[in-house]
C-alpha cells in the first residue's frame, strides 16, 4: 500500500491509502509458436551429450563399468493421418537382439546384447563380459491394427509403421 504525499501534507490526521494493482499484459491474439519438434530435438541433443560425456569419463574399453547398463532410446512418434510412424535410436543392435510388442494402444521395444572378450597370453588369461540393454514402452493416442504393424532396422534406427484402426477425421477450416 502506498500513501499519497499530497494527502499526508494537508490532512495529517487522516491517512488514505490506495491499493496498487499490478498491470497485466494484455491478452495476445497470436500465441508464440511452440514446436514439439524443437523440444524433441533438444531432448535428443541433451541425451547424446550426456551419453558422450559419460563415454568420455568412463570409456567403453572398460566393460566392467558399463556392465548391465539399461538405457531408454530416443523415440519419435509421427502422426501420418492413417498411420503412426515411430522411430527409435538403437545403435549397435542387430535385428535378432531387438524385441517389439504391439498392443492396440501401446508399443514396447526392448533389446539386449552381450559381448565377451577372451584373451590368453603368456602368464595370464583375461576374460571380460559386458551386457547392454534398453527398454521403452509408449502409449499410443489411438488404437492401431496390430496385425499390420511393420518394423525395419537400418543404420541403428528402428522404424515401426503402425496403421490406425479408425483414423480420426479432420477438416480444414477456411478463413473468412
């Protein structure tokens, strides 16, 4: 509360206070553009930075420090109208090391690979084992036809095509 200086001088016995209300920003007709793609790219870049920084501090040549590591691959889900296209980053994994389960309204991908290094040299034997796995489950916004789902793995990118059961209709609204 703020007191008026002029009122204070003229009537010292009577004090008047005026409440201060903060000015609010007028509502804007146009909201700033917020792209979810920008956030997904930021998340992917940060995850790559975190993984690379971890590899710098604990290189993969030391398999004991990375043993039984489980990670969540970066996933993009794109709505193509009559189908969803999901892509997941799974570098280093082969087809037979990945398992995909599809339900009407969810997808689950997981993978596990193990490596073994045996080295016999004069005077000692070195045996090392390591394992790497990933798991990700994602709910889908609409039901999909599980019998028509297709998957493809190329250059560490898993692409999963999920046709929708009943695609939602959309209508373009003309501007008058």
